[in-house]
């Protein structure tokens, strides 16, 4: 399932790109985040925050 922030992107092509990006790189992002924090409880929060701040920086 995609993070909620992706569902709020109004432009269809931007939303599709973010869905693709999330699907393509989720496992890599999860692995890297876990290497940094070593805590499964916060890994998804880090990934979602990264996507949020990446989407507003446009």
C-alpha cells in the first residue's frame, strides 16, 4: 500500500510517478533506513517523511 501523501497529489502524472518511485525503491529505502536506525518501528515513518518532504520540495 502506498503512503497517504501520494494519494493527495493532484496531478495524475506526478502521482503515477511517485507511485512508481515508491514501488521501485521501497525495499532499498527500507534497507538503508534500517541500517541507520536499526529499529523496525520507525523505518516506515522515515520513508514516509522522506516522501512527504520530497513531494513538497517540488
